[in-house]
């Protein structure tokens, strides 16, 4: 519904929706550019995007419609940003909620990266061996996946039962 409203009205009704609308508009611009055969000046790769592949595929035209491609673009970005954000949220909560873990992690990082040392990508690649940080991230990932599976199991149970009514036992 918000997509049908002009941006100034969305900003007036619900200002928190504006970043989402701006994001959708960026996806729309990128899809339009790809459909028109244009690529941005900032393109650094010489390989086609997934949208190039979808457009040149043998999929039915309905699967290659503009709206479908925009929806897919939003899904791709969401799939690449929301799960890591959930894992990072859990990781930071665990670290900040446990002062001993925070203290030990600070000591480990101070030892690994002495103050004044420039941080390079090469140096960052060595952190998967971190004895404190890696287990914390892995644990957060495990909990976020378990939470997701638990929610899906509940939804599937309700769909399977079909006749579920709050406050009543199902037969």
C-alpha cells in the first residue's frame, strides 16, 4: 500500500518507512539500468549480475517481469543483510552482557592488534582462529538458526492442524 502513495505522504504518515522506500527506489533504478542495457560507472566487475542472467534465461516472461525482478532484488539484499545483523546483534549482546567475556575479548584483541598497528584485510583474515571471538559468533549464529527453526516449526504446526483455535484444544 505504501508503494501506491507519494513519498511526501509516506514521510508524513510514517517517516520510518522512508529508508525502505529509498532502498526500493535504488533497486528499481538498478533493475531499470540493467533492462536498458546500461551499467553504472561504479561497476568494477566484468561478469554479469544475477539479473543479467535472469533476463537472458529461458524463464517464462512472467518470471522476468520488472516487478518480479525488483522483488527479487529486495529479497537478495535482505537475505544478505538481515541474517548477519541478527547474528551480530546476538553476539554483541552476549559480549556486552558478560563483563568477563568483554574483558577477555578486549585483552585478546589488544594482544592481536597492538595500538597503532594499521589493520589490513590480510590481518583481519587471521581472526577466524580467535579463541574467544569465533566461538561467540558461532554460538550466536547457532541460536539465531535455532530460533528461526522453532518459529517455522510452530507456523507449520498451525498450518498442518488447520483447525487450531486459540484457547481450545485441537482434536
